C-alpha cells in the first residue's frame, strides 16, 4: 500500500505536527479526532451527519462487533464499511480495553483472555491471533494490536507484567496479520512510569509497525501526569510514523496532547457527554438542562457553525432534554462533535501557519476545563454504572 | 384569511376527494397524513427529515406543550413554529383526548376538566376557553375545539352526555377564539352510534367552523364498525370544508377512510411502531428484530424511496435494534413516515386520475393488515403501560 503517513509541518515551539494519513478509504488531515462508533454506529448519527460535522476517520470496536452481530454477518454484508454505510476511513480497536474493563468477568494468561459476554454471559476466549482475524474480517483501514490494559493505580510490578504481556501479544499480532491495505498499529504501555514507557516504546517500535498508539492513559490519572507521560513517550516515538493517543477527547486534553506531538485521538467523551446534556462552548462545558437555558433564544454556542446551533435555540434543546426526547441526543451529539472537529481544524491550521503555540495559549486561557472533582465524580459514577454489566465504550 | 380549503377532484366511484388546504405557513395537498409531534418534535426527526419524507402539516399537542415547557416560554421564543424550527403548517390538538386518557387522574364537569399533570402531579384545570387561549398562544395554523373523549364501550347514555358536553364546549371554543389567520375546527362525537353521529354532525356544523373533525374513533372498536361510522358521518359533513379523522394512521385505515371522504389524518401509530421495530412494507408490517433479517442485504422494503432504504440494509437496521442504538429509532421512523407519505401521494394521484377505486382495491388486496388479535393485544399492552402514568400521544 502507498505511504500511510506523511508529515507536513511541525511547530517551531512545541511538538505539534500537521500531517496526512492516507488510507484505502481516503485521506485524513492530522491532528485528527475520531468519533467513536463502538457498535458500528456513532450513537444517534448517520454517516451523512458525520460528514457534515467534518469527521474524517471513525473508530469502531472489534469487541462489540465480534459479540454482536459477529464478524461472519459483517463479512457476508461486505465488511464493516458496507455494513454501516460509511465509506470513509475506519480504525478498529482490538477489544483489549473492553475485555479488561469487564473486571472480574475475565481471566487472563499469556495465551489470551477468557471473559463472559456482557450480552448473554457466554464464555469467550480472545487471543492476539483471534483479535487480528476478527479485525481482518471487519476490514477497517487501521487495526490495533490486542493488548492488556491495567487500571491506573496498579503497582509497578503489575504494570510491568501487563506491559510484558502486551509486548508478547504485539509480536504475535504482528506475525499473524496478513491483510493487504490494512495497517496494524502497535500499542505502547507502561502506565504512568516514564521508565516503563521508555522500555515499551523501544520494544514496540523495534517491531516496526506502520503506526503506534499510546495506550493505558486517560484512566483517571491526574491530567498533568498524563501530559508528561504523553510528552515523554511521544518524544521517543519515530517521527515519520503516526502517533495515536487512545481514549483522549476533552478539548483541553486534545490541545495539550497535540502540543506533545500526537497525531490521532479517539474518545467516546464528546458523544457520551452530549447524550447527558453536557455541551461544549467556547468557554466551557455547559449543562443544557440548567434552568437558565429555559428561555434562551440564542444557540448553545454563538461561535458554533453546526446545524444544531444554526437551526435551534438553546431553549429548544433544553426542552428536548427535559422531555427526554430522542432528538435531544442527536442534536447535542452533532454539536459536541462539530465543536471538537472545528477545534482540530483550527489546531491544524495554526500548525500550518506556525501559530499553534499562540493558539494553544489563547485556547487554554479561555476554555475552563470542568472542575477536576466534578470530572472524577462523573467518571466514578460512570464506572460504577458500567461495572460488571457493560464494557467501556 | 384566504380560503382555507379548496376541493379539487372527487372520485367517481367512492367518496374520495383531492383538495388543497391553504394555511399561513403553506399549502397542503389532501388527502394528507400529519405526523405527530406531541411535545414539539416528531420523535427522533429534525424538520429537515420531515421535509425529506414529504411531510406537509404536522400535529403538536396543546396538553403536552402547556405542561412543558408552557405556552409562556413558547410565546417568548416566537411561537411554536419558531420554537421547533418548523416553518410548515401546524395543527394543534386541544388536549381533550390526552386529559381523558389520564383515567382516574381527572374529574370533569361542564365547566371543564380537573386533572393531575403526568409530569409532576400538580393539579391542572382545563376549560374550553383556556384550551383556546393556549392554542392561540402556540400559534398553530389550525387548532381544535376542546372536547371530551369517552372510551369505546361506554354505554349510550354516557356517550350522549359526553357528546352534549363536547357540543357545549364547542360553542364556547367558537365564542372565545379570536386569533386571525388561525382556523378553529369543531369536532363531531357520538361514539359508534349512527344516530348520535347524525345529531352531532348537525349540531357542530351549525356552529359554522372552517373545518370539522371526526373524534372519538380508532379507540379499539372493530375496524368495520369504524369505517361505517366514518362513512356515515362524512356523508353528512359539508362538502366544501375539510374533514379530519383524528387518530387514524394505519395504511389500510387511511385508504379505507379516504374512500369515505376524509381529507386529513393524524396518528402516532407509524412513528410509535417504528420505535418498536415494526416497519411497513408493501405487503405488510414487518418486525425488524426478527432473526430472518440478520443477514438481509437488501433494504427493509425494496419498493421504498426513503433514505433508510436507500442507504442501509435490513441487516444493519436489525443490528441497531438489537443493540438498542439510538439511530435505530430514527431510521425506522423515517421509513415508516415516508411509507405513509408516499401512500398518501399515490392515493391523491389516483384520485386526480380518477383511478382511486382501482388503487384502493389493489392496495387492500396486497397489503395484509396486522392480525386483529395481535393489534388488540398490542393496544392493550400499550394502554396498560401508559395507564395512570402517561397521557396518550
């Protein structure tokens, strides 16, 4: 296949890079954010909506699609692109993260992971080889190595063992992958230890994948710690290959991590927040259910060019959320995704203009991240709600 | 205001009529079906979607909008059209049907109806005058008299008392309505008694409204009985005014009742069925959750021109429903509404060509209505689920 990644301009003052990912289903200007469509649908949106918000590549999930509807079904329907009617680039996650989010529902050994399906309780066994086979059948443009993903807070010994296992699996994924026109990315682990991240970067890049991801972050660790690990790790990653930070998607994290030299991101955060009525604005995240929006004639965000802000008042969105009307989730999702896509467009343009450092400072000065405690509490609630019942997105 | 209704062609073999309703927000070719958007949103769809499926006029509900967000809010936001960003014609139902669907949550006297809000349990009092005031503030193109709607099966004495009260209220609605550019329709009652329907038609038409509705049907009575009452009633209604049959929306009922001379219909059935995974096809209603759709590459209905059938396989829709993905409800709603809109377009064209009788016979021969027992059971389940908790749509 043709060159997957070409690096365009790099920032003179930060690690930020503007490049182009070229896949069999089209090109993606980087830095890029991928909306998450775990089950073969970005929740509440059609492919047309995705194009309208400016999505380039989207992420789907091998774990979810393997369990339902199953890769045989998707294969018979012409592969994942055909199945979901999305003819743009797709990246599939291997399912490692989902399996490990199932808590006590799984057992792991070097062979692979045994777990119970969150849908019907059936026992499932996932190995690196099977994760690759599944992803080959789904037919995404980029696929991910099967990895183990320990939670933040495990001790160094556990993180190291887990990293070693992910390395073993990365090698087996590399060996078993054979589908042409599909790029397999390796995943760097090592938790929040700089030393382990160094070791992992050395090991995984030695395997010579066409692209590399940083896994095992954005799992509840302090933001500053995450930024420093991303910066350290990215600086050790090969310059000519794409760098993908998994699971990151808050506006402030995107801007910070672009500055560290990351090219690609995914996160269910913007879409999940949207369904909860939390919408982004230039200044901060807003709760549209708040009574102050009840008679707000203007849009959610006067600076936004999305169809929700163009066509509907904040008051109408407030009403839809209070009534739990289905349209609420779609309109808010369109807004939040467009917000993130526009942010990435601005980020990229500023890198091309070599004004990214200024853009970053101005953005972070203006945008007020949601209070860390509020976020931690939200995350906790979400984890509890999901525990032992649902894998993470 | 200009002439509300002009009658074009009438069928030479049935009572079917093709006409045009002209409202301040545009014209509607009749016979027409109105999608239901009780809370100021046709569930899961944007106004753009509604235009795409071919919707002309839509129905919203004064009961729902009065309770939430309240007419003061909608008034401050420029009226209902502005609020929901729909610039086509709107008809609002008065709320009578909803109040009476609340069962023991309401008390009624000639003054009006006392009921408890299904949202917060607050005591509410709705009178004919208030129902008109609410609807004037909402600003729909067509509004409805406040009426009492007894269930099917009540004895003749109760139906007569209720009818007399609806007559009294119709007169009071007529007197209190003053908003220009807004047409108030009277509603004919009398249950399934031909004699009462005759009396009611005489009384209500004597009040000289710009249009008339047939209320109190499609409440569980046998279909043949409903058709005969509609036929009888319609034949007594003035020819030059629009005739609206409330709450009817199954494909077979639409075709049958057009033949009786009805011009306008509304029903939550096509949209509610869609959200349950029941989708229309040329031959019958299908349950998309059925296993036989799991690998069906073709669309739900090969004859359909909707965006769902154009872009997605039945297998994908099956998957979305099995996963309870939000997109499922929207795609199925688009399909069912487009099915009904296209049916009405075909019906109208056949009236204009004077081939309606043939169209009707061919349609009814081919289309297999859902078995009466299945429907009765579904309706019962739905009524039970809603009883004392939610008003009907």
